[in-house]
């Protein structure tokens, strides 16, 4: 067996005779692929056989959903393609949820989907399903290898398009097409250099910023994807403009910077919202301003409807899509920030006049929010007070604060979908990019843990931490086996409040506490972790959280995966979807009680 570390990534050049499996593998090598997540299957075994010799590590997972989430995490922590592969039929349908999640995380994941053999299509043979329609709405591009001779060409295109279109692509390969003999050349990767946007729109944006009396920047995920944090800092400093992170992108601007106001959106920073509300010009840099991320929060409709909105995004389709724009720039976030800073250099800035006053306002809003958060020990609605009374477990907010205090400087944190994970948004602060990996807008429970495993493969020297609720943990803890088997050490922090809390909150707020399917009787998750070969620790006192968490992160250096099970009260923070629920109305007699 070839040692992967010894293999050099050398690609064959010129037209040559080879097998389609070789063409496939050599194209992966040409695209720089070093890790592929998946579950073994006969459909692609002829190609799989060559992985070690090609210097590609195959990382076997527990479930194909895990493979695709890991590919997503790998992309998000590195900026390099995440790749997953599986058996035709059920192995591929198991990808669906995770590919949909990658779609809304804008992750360049290549889902390699071997298909039933071309000679049996339509006959209803083993593991056959039409694999293209299933992914048609959750991929940016679908390549179907319709002839073995096109293996390299179409494989390369799936990789090129994933980066070009900033999202998942599918490479669908009838399984018989791995065999045979073809003549082909391995295509070199095509990477398009992205520019700052049109000069007229940049001029207009610079004018608006120069005339702004209270400019505010929203730093979106595009800033990280463009490696543009430094450029964003330079532009913010040139304008002395406060910066808000877009929802779940708390890593697009350093939290310790004097101009940083924190994240917008659900359980975000009130300081960010109040500062944004004062803006007369908003620069949304690398953000699609997704509707869920700009909803009113804390009873505050903070969006400055009368401000001029300059939106910069590399994807022209999102410009002006959600919020009314005054100026749209179709450009790379980093390049656009540099171009705007250059244009503003010699200009008189209207905002310089009231600089002191603005900086004082920003500072004061930040202090007010920090103070409010520091004093916010538990939820105060009637139901939360009732269930927390006499509980021997921890108030989630106090526990989250301890985690914040003990957070390693090099942390990467993924967050799942759930009430406590969402509250964590207030307590997650980062000073470097590629540090926060929320479940983004597909919002599937079970995202955080496998995604963080992929992040750790991409960035093995960083502390890898997944925040997961107990319900979501039930969906995803199987991948502990991947951590143990493949020696990928991760820390999972499991918030055990014995309930599907986020949904229970809707029962409380809208359905008169008629609880159905929301209470969880859990086994010992720490015990399960130990039985699976990982470390497990249970904490039920706030004073012990920091030490247990620190220890778990430290153990990553020794190759150990640790599950930190944190026992919480059943209190619940502000709900997710107040915007999308209505008080129930019933018309039929038999249902009249259900209001
Ligand atoms: C795959 C999937 N199924 C169902 C949901 C609906 N859902 C959203 S939040 C939530 C509850 C999460 O519970 P838990 O993970 O225990 O976290 P908690 O809210 O208790 O903090 C559910 C079921 C979802 N988002 N994703
Ligand atoms: Mg829960």
C-alpha cells in the first residue's frame, strides 16, 4: 500500500491512453483533491482502488449525509473543494440533505454520484433511481458523464463550476463508465480571477460613501470567501465606519476591533442592530442580505429603510433581491473593498465631521449591550421561570458565557439548529476568518458535528468544536465513530435540555403548552461516547463548564475526541420563527379545544 504522504501530486500531461477510472482520478489530482469523504461501494470501486496511489485520502464515514457535511466543512475551513462520493441509489440519496445545506452555505462541494449502469437504466434493476432531478434544485451545476471518453472533461467541469458558482455541483457517472479504455488529456483547472466590479458602479458607491454622514458596513460571508477580511478592515478604518457581521458570519470582522459591533440577526448583537438603525448609507459587502438574517429581533425593526444601500456581491443574482438597493456592485468582496478604499483615499469624507460623535455612539452601544448580556443570567418569561425553578441543572446563558470565556483563540465552532445553539450567537466572538460554521439557511438539525469533522480535516492544527442540542445530537452522534476510526479529534459540546427545545418554544408561545413529540428521554451521551471509543464527560454545574471544555479542547492535541454533555434547564430563549407562525384557529367542533 502506498503511503499517502509520499505521493507527489504530478498529473499526466498530453493526450494519453488510459482507463476512465484513471482519467477520473488524475483529474481529481489535477484539481488538488487530497481528501474524499464517503462510504465504500461497488459502483466506484475501480476508481477507489487508485486513491492511495494518487495521494488521495479516502475518509470513510458512518452515513453519507455525514460525508457530504464533512465535505462542506472541509471547504468552509480551507476554501478548497470538499468532495464526497457514495454508492449509486441509496448512498446518493443519503447525500440530499447535506447537499441542500451546502447549497445555502455557498460551499464548493463536489458530490460524486455513481449511477446505475447505462445498459440497465430504466429496467428497475438494483439501486436505481434517476439521480439528476433529485439534485437539480440544490446544485449549481450537474455534469452527467454520458460517454466514458468524456470522464476527465466532465469531472474537471464539475470542479471548476463549484468554485465559479460558489456552491455544490454534481458529477453523475453511470457505473459501467469507469471501465474500458479511452484517449484523453487531463484538463488543467480553470480559475476565473474575480474583479472589483464595474468602474461606474464603484465610482457611485465611493461617492455615496464619501457623502455619508453615518456609514455602516455589513460584512457578509463573501468577505471570508474572498479572503477579504484585511481589505474590509482597511475600508472600515478609512471611513471609521462601524461593522456588523451578517447573520451567522461572526468571523467576517475581528470581534476585538474597535469598529466591530457584532452580528445581526437572530440572537445577534443589539449594538449592531442599534448602530445599523442609525445608518444613512449601508455598505453590504459580500452579502445577499438573506431574509432570515435581517428580520426584526428583540422586538426591534432595525433595518434602516431610508438609508442608501450599496450592495456588493460576486453573485449578480442576489443584488437587490431582498432589500431595495441604491447602488449595486457585481464584484468580489475583497477586490471591491480595495477599489473603494483607493477611491476614497484623497476624498473629503462627510463622516469625518461627526467622527467623534459617531465613535462615541458606537462605543456606548457596545458597552450597553455587553452590560445587558453580562447581566442576562436566565430567561424571564413565565414558562422558563417555572421550569427552571428548583432545577438542578444549568441556565443555558450562564453556561454559554463560561464556554465563551474558555474558548481557545484558534477555535473553529460549528453551530447546529436549536434554541440553545441560536442563543449561542450572542456569545460567539472570533478574531480570525473561517472560524464560525453555522448551519446556515437550510437549517437542518444534525449539521454541526459532521461539518466540524470536515473542518478539522481541513485545518488539523486548530481547535475544532461543535455546538449541538441533544435532539440534533441524536441525529448525528454516529459520526463519533468516524472521529475515532480515522483519528480526527473533535470536541462536541452537547446541550442536554431533554427536549427538542426550539420547537417546544412554539408550543409554549402558540399552542397553550400542548406538548407533542418534544420531550426527550435521553441515554447518557457521555456514556455512549465512551462506549464508542471517545471521551465523555457530564457537567451540571456552571463552575465546572470552563475547565471541562478547556480540557476537551486540549485533548484534541492528543488525538482524542471528547463529548462534553452539559445538563441544562428546560428554559427557552426567544423563538426562531415568530415571523412564520400564527395563533391557531379551529372551525370544526371536535377541534375547538385546540386553540
Ligand atoms: C432535520 C431537521 N428536522 C427537524 C427540524 C425542526 N427543528 C428545528 S429546531 C428543532 C429542535 C432542536 O432541538 P435540540 O437539538 O435538542 O436543541 P434545543 O432547541 O433543545 O436547544 C427541530 C426539531 C430541523 N430544523 N431539521
Ligand atoms: Mg434540546
